[in-house]
C-alpha cells in the first residue's frame, strides 16, 4: 500500500489527478482520496491526500483526527494470517499543540505513516533548532519595526518558526508512550531537504519492519519518499 500526504492542491487543475486515479482503479487498486483539512479548519491552502491498496491486499477508507483527515487501511499479512491496521496522515505543519490534538483523536492503529511534521527531540538538528527559538520569536517584532514585508522574507520567517516548533519532540514522544507507536528508523535519517526527519513510519511492537529505505533517488517533491516491508509478529519486540 502507499500513502501520498500532499497528492494535490484543491485549488489547482485536478484533471491529471482524476486520470491517475482512474488508471489505478482500472488496474484493480483500491484508491481512497480526500481533503486533508476538515471543513472547520481555518487553513486556506487546502491539500488532498491519496491512499492506495494493492489488489487483494485489503481495503481503505477515510479517517479523521482533529482538524485533519487521513487514510485508514486494513491490510492482510499473508505470512501471519493477521490483518494490520495502517493509518496515513499529514499532521499540522505550523503548531505543535495542534499536532498533539490531532494524534489524540487517532483511531487504534498498528502502523502510522506520513508527513508528521515532527522531529525526535534527541535528533541533533532538533537540538540546534531549539536554540534558535528566541531568535524566531523576535521575527514578528522585527517585521513590525522595519516594515519588512517581502514575500521571500515572510516565507523564510514562516519556515524557520515551523521548523523550530517541529523540533519540540512531544508528538513522537506521545505517539510512543501513549499510543505504543515507535519509529522504525533508529538512525533518524532526514526526509526533507537533507536536513531533518519529519516523515515517519511508526509501528506497534508486534510489527517487524524490514528493508526500510529513504528513496533519495526519487525527486518527486521537497520530501523524500520512505518505504518498508512490514510483518506481524507473534511475539512483541522491545523498542529502545
């Protein structure tokens, strides 16, 4: 199965999206798509997600977690004979507190994948970014005093503030401690601009991950695709 967190923008031409979905359906794939944000969200840049399940592997549907929608799949593991519940989500990219609200409303999952917009607090880049927090908090004051309103400056300010908030670490900590979902990449390899790991596959301790890969050769967006082979275990494994 596959999950595309930002498959399209809803304010852009959707004809190619419709064509791609039609081809996949004709090939027997089950395709689920929907708006990332629920109607009550204040966001105006509305993105859409697409989830794909291979023929005969399982089924997919839409799930909701706070102000975000995502992909919910029930896939069959032929080796163990068990079903694995997988969620795909694109968490808020601007506010750690909003991300925490969203994960609180996740359904019971064996696996969560997607753009979580969150870093491990222990990651070296996260430690560096948190040192910059006092600087980024002054951006608004500087902008007011000197009337700096260029589009490039605003974009840099927004990116810097968002990255600092992603370095907080609470989202992944709560996913592990309260939801029992642990990152399968202990090396914390970066998934965006070769800088930070904000896209993740997190699993329960009854799921074993093989062949985890960061596909740096695929230049599809500013995010690097990640993948893994997952197997349901009879005996739980310990996560450090």
